[in-house]
């Protein structure tokens, strides 16, 4: 990795950290469990690194390590998104039934 | 760059944007689900982009991994009960971290000799964080699931031993960084990191799990971000960083909700020290009969339910909702008060109650609900203990002094549903149980609540 690429990567990291802080601190405690499972599914993007390892090189060992990594990352992506959706569906249903405006949503 | 590479990079960029939009949607329950569809789309595009844009030589291993992973993933998505959400999440931290660590090891095997110093440093972080998060999360999952005993495991000289392990780990990291040709240093680091993960989590009790879960979440994310640095892949850096910071923010929130520092959670060994130091609150606990409790509830104007981990273990979320609906049918105002660290992971109680069809407009955070307790007729505490312990507020010598609590003791009357007369998880005596206006109702929360519901119907 040459220094120019490193600097660009550090920029990406710093901006993502800032953006993440801004966005995530607005998530109400109500949704903290789905948040955790969602960010987990999203960070399952390391699947793309695993795919390359499992298929691209020529080393047998690397392929096998890659295969395990693809498996666990896929579990996270498929299971994570699936379970997050299941949870969020529960929060969506029976929204008000003529109740007054939800006070819980006006977090802080 | 070839056309397919451009295509791949384009899918990565779009995926990054969609991920951020998805998390933005999380700021409200109404928009959260739509946001997640965006993230799913982004993920799918990035995967397709990678398969098209990289020179894949052998498809066998990829297909095997994708198939097994999808089957297990779908099974999890469909069948894991909401009460098991903490251990499921801990397990997924382990999986994510393991993927990162394995990709790191693979990179080392393939390109270890030609790596520059910067890449080597990132690789070291990736493998170290990945490995320790894998074993740490597995232990956490085991404790949450009950496979491993939830009590903290501690022994003399524990911190010293941990320090030695930590130094060995970082030492071999530095050695590997300076002498990349010494393969043994790399694998020593890997092995010791696995051990360190175990040592890090075994001294921590189940009640502190919300903090540990959030921390491990953060580590898993940072390991993924480090992978991005090693592979020079920006979408990995972005997604990993978002995950890492989300975990960090949650850990800070959880620590605040317990009035403790992260170091204290990790090295304090909370649960075991306390048993010796707890104060003896005087007085007797008054028991109440089911019928009397039902009478109180049925003729109340305002009732607040305070669920704790006991509700989850008793699977009583549906029973409490039924009782709540019956009371509402009688014109009683029903609310639910949720402490930030109630349960075993952030937001655990909200998910359980949502599963039981309690509308989220009835779920209140601590700061919102506390001013309402004095005007509440009956507060019903279900399997919660430390989060309603008035000692935290009143007794500066208490070991949980300063921890923000739900002030149920200010309600006109309190009914505590409890399995038995024993102390709570931390072993602390709770003066709330001895107060004049507190009545105890012993038994399994689920059956007690459904009996209460029946009794209310007959009032």
C-alpha cells in the first residue's frame, strides 16, 4: 500500500467514523437491538474479501480458509438481515390503533 | 482497469451510500424497515459486483460457502426466538470476526512476503482483533445461552496473567511487524489472541453483558475495517467503521446507564465482590395475594409495568401484554418503563415486548417515565431488581451508587413479581422490597401474570 492510498483510506475511515457517530447517535434506545443486528449484517460485507480469498488465488489452503470465511460471513449477512427484518416488522405492526401520538419516538 | 473492475467499484460505492441511508432510517421505527431493504440491495450488488469484477478461478469453494452459510442464515432468521436474541447476536459477532481473521490469515499466506509496513500493521490489527473477538464472543454466547455458567469466573492473579497474555500478544504483533519473515511470530499472535479473547470475557458476569456485547460488536466492526485497509477496499472500511462506532456508542451508553467505566466492567469483576459488601436492609417483605393484587390493578387509574431480565427468562412477554390489554379495556392507563440495561443486550426488552404486540408508543425510556411514577397508582416490577434499587440513588455507600434507576419506589403502590425471596443477580439487597407500599408476589412470572389476568376479569 503506497502512502497516497493509505492517506485516502484514513480519510475514508475518519469520515465514516464521523458519519457513523452522527447517524447512530440518533437511533432511539427502542431500536438498539435491531441496530446491533443491522450493523452486524452490514459489516458482513467482509464477505466480499472472503469471496476473493476462496476463489481467486491458487493456494489450496487459502481456498479452504476462504470457504470457511464465506460461510460465516454469509450466515451473518443472510441471518442478520433476516432477523433484523423480523424484529422491525414487529415494531411496525399495530402502530397506533387510535392512540395519541407516540411519545416514545420523540427520543430526547 | 477493465470495465468489470469499474463496475465492481461502482457497486461498492453504491453499497456504501445505501448502508449509510439504511442506518439513517433506523432513527425511527416507521422508516427502519425500508432502510434495511436498501442495505440488503446494496449488499447484493456488492457481492455480484465482486463475483463479476474479480478473476475467480475456482467456484467450488465459493458455492459451498455461500450455500452452507445461506442455509444456516435462513434457519437463524426464521427460527431463533426473540428471547435468544442476545446469544444469537454474540454468535454473529464471533462469525463476523472469524471471517475477518481468516481473510487476514489468507492474505498472510498469499502475500505475506511482499507486504509493506503499513499493510502489515493493518493485517496485524485485523487478525488480532478478529481472533480475540471470535473466542470472546463465543464465550459470551455460551454464558448468555447458559452453556457456560453466567457467574464471573475469577481467580487469584487473574489480572496479572491477563496482562502477561496481552503483552505476549502485542509483543508478537510488534515482532511480526518488524520481522515479517518470521512466520512463527504471526501464528503466535493469532493463537495468543484466541486465548486472550477467552480470558477477557470469562471474568464478566451475565448482568454486565450489555456492555460486553456492545464492545465485542465494536471490535468485530473494527476488525472488518482493518480488513478494508489490508485489501485497500473502501466499502469494507466504511461498513466496518460504521459497525465499530455503533458498538462504541452503545458501550458508552450502557456504561452510563450503569454509572460505571468500561475498565471497571472489564477488570472489576463486579458480581463476586459485592456479595460480601452488601448492606442488610431491615424489615420484612409483605406478600400479597393474587386477588388483592388483581383488585389493586383493576381499580387503578395508572399502571406502569417495569420488565427486567426475569421477564425474558420466564417468557412472560405475552402474558404481560394480555394483562395490560385487559386493564386498558377497563380504562386503566398502561405504560411500560424500560431501563437502558434491562435484559442482556441493548434494547432487549423493547424487542420482547414488541414481539408480544405491545405498541411501541407504550414503551417509555427512563428519563421520560421517571417523572410519572409519583402520579402512578401501581408500578408492577417483573423480574427486575438492580435497575429499581433505590439504594443507587439514596445510599452513597452502595456499590451501585449513582446508577440511574427507574424510580418505582415513588409510585403510590408497588407490586414486585419475583421467583423467590433470593437476591438479584448482583447479590445486592434491595430496600424497595421492604418498603411500606411494596407488596411481593412470588412465583413464575408467566403463570403469575396469566393468573392475575384471570383474576382481573373476575373483579
